[in-house]
C-alpha cells in the first residue's frame, strides 16, 4: 500500500512542473501532507527514526495551512527532489553480500 501511495505522490509532484491551476497545487499539498504523516507513522512502527524525521519535515514543508512561499522555481526543484527521494525509497534494498556476488 505504501509503495502505491508513493508512486501516486511521485506522479502528482511531477505534474506540478506543468502549468496547473492553483487549486491543483493545494490538493497536492494536502495529499502530500497526509501521505508524509502516514509514512512517518509507518517509519515509527518499524523503528526507522531517520524516516520519521524526514517525513515529518516534508509534512511541515508541504502543509497547506501556513504556506511557505518559496517561489515557483524553488518549489519545482523541491518537487523533483522529493519525487526522486520517494522513488529511491521504493527500490529494493541491496545489501553488501548481493553487491559482492554480482561482481563475481
């Protein structure tokens, strides 16, 4: 379920690069905030403290109540970076043994 939410969120964030109406950005901010709070809760349940902090910071950044005015260019940059981070978090983790075995 978490992977599906991350993929949808990546698509929404990438669509923010297009010329969309203001309401779209508000919906994305609301959905992103809810998603990041959910991811933070899940990270806490598995004991991933770094994930908890990362997702809480992202939830605060995207929250729609007290808007953070960064300008269009900076927000586009933030959207792309967050989308990349979400995509990386979906990829399966490779441990050192698998990497060493691939080289042989």
